[in-house]
C-alpha cells in the first residue's frame, strides 16, 4: 500500500493532530524521499494523550473530528492514509512500521517542547528506520526569526517584536516602509465600553456532520455533554475559511473599538473566534493577516480595528510562541509571587459568588471559549489577586479552552496573566479592582456586591483582594515603574482601612473552597 512502483522507496509522513496544514512540509518532502509518487500518511489518536487531562469534551470533538476530516481530504487527494488509535504515539508508530515497513519516517517539529523532544531524542532510540524532523512551518517566527542572535538574558517586548515582523512581511506599510496612518499601534482607540444598544452579530455556526456526530457518539459515554447539540465549530479547511470570511464581513469593523469590552449579551462580542483553527493548522496565520489587511485597503474596516486584530495574530501570537521556546522549560515552574493557594472548586462548576466570575466560568465550561479580556482581566486577574498556584491555573486553562496548547498557555498565563515569571514576558501584573470590570462590562449590574466599596459586607471581593495584593506584594512590585501609581495610591489609605482590607481578604481567601 505504501510502496511506489518506480524506486521501491517507502516513506511515511507522520502528521500530528494540531498540524493539519493544507501544505504540510512532511508531505512535500515525502515525495522527494520516495523519488516518485506520494508518501504514506500516518495519523494517530493517542489514548494516553486523550486521557491525560480533564479535557473539555468539545475540545476532543474538535481535534478528533478535524483529524478525521483531514484524513478524508488526503485520501481523496490520492494519499494512502493509515489512521489509527493507539495507547501512545510510540506504539502507534511502531505498529505502523511493523505493518507497512517504510524506509523512512518524516514529520514536522511539534510546537510542544516535550513532543519535539520525543521526536528528536526518543524516536531515534526506539525505531530502526531513519527519522527526519522538519522545521515547523506553522508559525511565522519559524519562517523568519527576528532575533537570531539574541542573548537569553535580554528582554524583548512585544511591541518591538511586532514591528520587526510587520516590516519583514510588509504588513500595513506605505511605499516608504512606514506604518499606514503614521502609527504602529492604535491600542489607545480600542478600549471603549460596549453601548447597550449596539447589536452584536452571531458568529457563523457549523452543525455537526456525519464524522463529527460519530466522534460525539464515541465520546459521549465518557463525557456527559460531549453530545451537546450546541457544538458548532468548523472542523475542516473549508469551514475555517468560511469562519474567517464571516469575521471579516460581520465583526472586524467593530472589533477594534470594542476589543476590551465584555458583556453578558455575548461571549464573542466582535472577536474573531479563529484561534482554534489557527492553532490546529486549519488556517495559515499569514493568510489571515493578509486577509485582514485587504479589508482595510478595500475600505470595509477601519485601521484601528485591522491593526488591532493583526497585532493579535502577527504580534502577540507569534511573540508568545517565540517566548515559549526561549524560556521553556524553566518558565513552566516559575512562581515569582509565591502563590500557593489551590484552585477553587467553582472553576470546575461555575458556581462562583461574583457575577463576573460566574458568567465567564459558565461560558468557558459550556463552550470551551472566552475572549482574551475575560481570560486576562476576570479569570487571571482573580487568580493573581487570590494567590492561586500558577501551575494549577495552567492545568485548568489547558483542559478547558479549545485553543489551548502548551506553547500558548504557558507563556500567556505564567508570563502575562499571572506575572509568575516576574516580568520576562509581560511588563507588569495585569491586576485591577472592580472598577475596570464595571467600566468594561455589564457584569456588575446584576451582582450582589457593590463595585464601589473597598471593605464591608457588600464590598466586591475584587476591590479588597486588589488592595490586599498590593500590600502583600509591594516589596516585589516597587522595582516595576509601571506599578508606581498603584503603590502611591496604596499609601493614601490609612492604617485602619488597610487592616480592614487585609482582614476581609483573609476571611474570603480562607473560605475559597
């Protein structure tokens, strides 16, 4: 099945489940390796990986359905595909080799540190055939490294990184190579609260097809809401392309101004909902960036919206991936603020006493998605203020979100969200009192707590936790100039109010679980 007629050379392209690229380099190199014909293709559902975490069932549905659609696509393109379920990747590869006897195994380097170590170090020890691990083409920083000779100890901020990539890929630049509109960054225009009367369009829905329904049926005995009929994500390249077009046509124009807005009316607001597809390989990041750029050039979206979206993809997404490989594995164990409390049980139930937490958690548990401000300024903010152990928070994010993979969640959470790395990735702790949540959302309107009070029975916990955090961490925060104003405001509180805040925070935190 895997043998070509001309040369007798047999190559297998092993494709990982989050590398579902239209043009996968292992397939292209596989043709050369065989000198004629197409390589065989191996895709593996690892039972060890599927059982490793308390995964959100929709995440498993999305990944497995996308893999199976990808296999069907390759078969229709003339590839011989060995799609198998195995206890582990190693056992799946060994069984494939035993059955099909290829002369060579070709794969693309994983985006996951441990999986790449497995490809490069473990597989050669356990297999008797040559293994070729190709560079990862799924990320733009592996197509162009903007800092090839950077010393490990030097900090590079996202803004300078983003500008280098924009210049290299010629994105939103004029004929002289300068940024369109005269500015690199329009973030200052992208912080408006959402008007109550502004209509919010629903994102395009993708009802489960035959393959997806089969996956749901397989998972349903193990996950009670795997068969929830609200699963409506795209699972192939065509669907992902339609999702991109839907965002560009219906939400991009308002994305910029209301990028930071949160509302009980919509879990998506004007966000793209494209990260699950980008992270699976169903969309190419450069194609997404260029499509958004065309929307501006054609006049269908304003510059602040387009630049803000492009900065998420070309800037932050690539920067996070770059930092992952620069700081891992040390980053994984960082705990600069010495946070040691257990993750509250309500993260798994959604039964939080604060309305903002309840809304955001219930959305995540139902759909596997929150937009990035809800993740950063509600969930991560709370965990930082409450001193929740970073690795426990990371485990919840990894298990819950459809777009969560080690390369994105470790630096995003340990670095930016929780400030557990001490500022190597983010420039300050992203913490706030209830004032920010009230300003940028409608959550406080239906909450039993008062967002204006710092202490007392009706005081919002975000308020006294915020001031308690500053009191407890001020020695570590003094060296950060971006915290000067917050620490100066702390000193305006008299000793009696500080004690009341600390006492109430202590009582709240002791009862978290």
